[in-house]
RNA sequence: GCCCUCGUAGUUCAAUGGAUAGAACAAGGCUCUUCUAAGGCCUUGAUGUAGGUUCGAUUCCUACCGAGGGCACCA
C-alpha cells in the first residue's frame, strides 16, 4: 500500500519555513492548524507569534517595542505589518493549491485552498480504499494487551471499556503502519479463584448440576460468577472461612487436590468460553492469551534471583522498595509471606514472556487507572533489571465506569455484566426496527451492530483518562451525538449510492459543458481531506476520541448537505460529482468507524 | 498525611498557549407529493476560587475548595 507522505499540511509548513529563511527570520515552533471557522481559511498559522516567542528574555525590550507598534528589525512594523511582510514573501512562491493568503486578527496568516484542491481530494479518496493511513509506526511490532477479564469472575462493564479502548487503539496503530499483536491477560489463579471454588464446593449439589450439560453457557458462567461474589462476601466476614479459602488458593497453585482441580478446570473452561462469545460480538480477535498461572513461575524466578539486589525480605514477604529510586513511588509486596507471587511478580513474568514470544518494539498495556501506581512500581523494578524492555513498556490508563447511583461492587450485587448491557442495547434496537422491511436475520444482525456501536461510542467519545458515569438511560443513546447517528449517516449515503447505481449514474468529475467548472459543494470537501491528519493525531496520542469528534463533524456536514440537495438527478450535470462526493464521504466514514471498532451496516 | 487523575452550559462531553470556548441531551418553534425524519433548520445557556508566568491562559505554575483513584501480602 502506498501512503502519501506529502500532505497539504506538510507542503504549507515547508513553504513557511522556506519563506522565513528567505526573510532571514528565526522562529520558534510554527503551528499550522485548521481554524474553527471556515471563513478564517483552511489552514492558519501563528507564525508571527512564533517569531516573537523565539525572542530570548534579553529581547524583552525589543518585544515590547514590537507590541507597542514599535519596530522589528529596521523600520517596519507592528505585528500585523510583520504578518503582511511574510504574506508578501509567501506569495512569491505560491503553491498551486493555495487560492489566497490573508492576514487576520492580531497576526494570523490564513491560507485558503483552491476549488481544484478540494475536488482533487475527493478524487484521491475514491482512488484509495485505505484513505486515512499514515506511517507513524511503520515497521514497528506493537503488542496491545487489553480486556483482561478474570476467569471465575463476571465480565463487567469495566472490561467492556477496556476492550473498546484497546481494540480501537489496536486498529489505529495498525492503520498507522504497525504490525499489531492483540493480547489478553487473564487471572486464572489467585484468591478470586479460591473464593469461587470455596463456594462451589459448599454448594455441592448446585455445582454438580451446573457441571452437567443441561444449562446454557451463559447460565453456567453466571453461576460461577455468583459463587465468586458469595465467596468474596464470606471471605471478608469470617476469619475461619478466610483461612479455608487461603488453603484452597495454595492448592489451586500446586494442583494437589483432585476435587479442586476438577472444579477449577471446568470453571476456567466455561468462563473462557463465555468470554469468547462476548469477544465475537465486540469484534475482537486475540493473537495471544496469557494466563497468570503460566507467567507466575517465571516472575517468581526473576524475583528470587534478584533477592538481595533489587528485592528484599520484609516481614516474611519479599518486597521492592520503589521509593528508594523515586520518592513518588512506594513499597510493594512481590511475594507474599505465604510464598505466593502477587500481581506485581506475575506482571514481571508476563512482560518477560511477551518479549520472548515476539521481538516487540513496544508493549502497550491498557488498564483502568486504579492500576497506574502498581504499574509504575513494576516498571521501576524492571528498569533496574532490564532497562531496554522497560523503555518499551507503555501503560495506557483509562477511567472507571461508575454508576450514577454510587460505587459498583460485586458484593452488593450491583455489578452490571457486559453481556446484560449488550443484550439490553440490542433489544432496544430490535424493538425500534421491528416493523421495518428486513428479514429476521437482518434485523438480528443490525440490532447487534447498532447496539454494540451505541455502547462503544459512549466509551470512546471522551478522552480515555476520564471516568464514565454510567447512566442506564443515557449510556445507550441512539440520537444526536451517538454511534447509531454515525451508522445512520453511512447507511443513508449507502442507500443513495445504491440508487445511483440502479439509475446508472456513475461517480464522475467531468462536466459535458467544458466551460463550467465543478464547484465544491460545501463543508464536506473541506473536512474529508483532513481525515489522515486526525488519524495521525489519534495514533500519536493513543486517543480514539479525536476520530469520534471528526466523524461527528463529517456526518453532520453530510446530513446537512443531504437535507438541501438532490444528489441523484439525471438532468443535473453535477449529479456525478455529487455522487462521487457521497461515495467519498461513505468511504471515510467506513474507515473511521472501523478504527473505532464499530461496524458500518449498509442498511439500518 | 503523601502520590496520581480531574473540576467547562441544567446534564454528558470537546477545544495541539491564540481569532466570537465547540457539540449533544434537555426546553421551545419549523421541516417528509426528493434519494432512510435514528435526519435537517432556528432560539436560549458555561471555563470551581485566589494569585502568578505570558503580548495572549480553559490549557502552564502555586495555594485553596470539591470529586475519583492509589498508598504491603487482592487484581
């Protein structure tokens, strides 16, 4: 695939740099941006401010004179005059794509692009199915670890959040040239497993009937999740039971108890199968599944080898005193006083395993922000032992899903499972389209695509660091600023294109009357060519919401255009171009939705 | 107590140190004899407080107030 490396943005930036060189002016960072309002041009630069900000503190007097309308250099000018001087120079080597350059406000230089540029950009989009790509991560192998649900525990909306974000980031960096490897890390050992098993041993009869084949996968998984919640409850309330569960925990690690092994193997298999169903619905295919039980020994070995050097004994446990290296960090336990590895140790083993399996340039881990500090400590320990690998670790933290009514807790039983949320969203769509002219199978598929999109959108629309207040009524929105709105715009464009095909009007860029020109039709052309810039920014920042905001903008522009234009019209010489524009919109929308992990149904 | 995040319309979110702080929801009005009205058009409304840096601060710094998370054997 070919990626254009000479974007309009780069061209203009080069032009500015050349011009300043000709004028023998030094400038700081030159920022070229899209003005919010089209009337201020298509690109805008603060070059004058950049020149000014480049002055050192010694130039204070010089600066003062400049702003007082005094002099810069020899004779001329205040800020505006300086800007005009630059524009004059810019005009000497004007790019053919630039219609005009103007000075506005307190010294902005605004670039207006030509009609040909916009029309050509539409043509370019039609010629490139992968329009929007960049080469930020070309030749880089990047592993992204996300979702991380734990066997024996429910898949809740927090996992849904991690999955939506991780999948979108995976796709964005893939679209930016990376070889992306998707990984899932699952806690198949540890106290939570023992809690579930304790409860299942206690409810012997229920457990054996659950293990018989009469229940559905979902029912079995929810029985196991329920057992965990109950086990967790008694663990905290009863000292004696706590000890019993701790005993079971050890046996899970060393696999010394036949009965426990039997329930363990069954429970792990069932919950993993149930998770797999959810991944399928969400559109994720993992390349690797890492399990704590497998990486724990690796981590334990590392810690034991470095005992006395990096790690130290304290109160029978093995700890890492991170505050010795960074006052903002704190001590964490790596091996418990019972001799069992903690999350921190497992993480060391996991990281080692990842780099053994693949020669990675970057290892990205997506988790909720509650794990931010643990990760910093783990990374610090790794920095001491293996700085090269540590430097390739990137931890992306997202906010928490919170209930409007308070904290979510498995104990209180107010955990919302991912599955119930998905099916609820889908049911609502199904109800909405029940009278439409679709087959039952189509209805099922559409409601699934749209329901998942509503959920993913509500997660991805904001920057990933913030918490999301989950409101049962509002989280699944189908109107306005929503996933379904984007899908609807796409389906609408698609429907126009199908009709055009039926009427035999093809996308085109030529008019019969050679004298007339094709004119850009509105804001859409002025937005569509910006898509690659938006993708690049999202990739650089690991922030999908820039794409979300952009897609809302183009959807709105298209819907407005659609509202006051007849696109298909045999008597209109512009009709082929209007169809071309519609096609370009639909292609950008489809690529954009893909990057969010959202399907683009042709009809809805 | 210490360490991270974060405080923007009534609500949920935007805004790479720059132009008149954008949307959506909610409220009201208009709009399908044109291709999907899950749409379009119009009207109202916001930067927690106090300082500082800067020509310019929602953005950077300090303090305070408020929310969330973390701070040794859970993940």
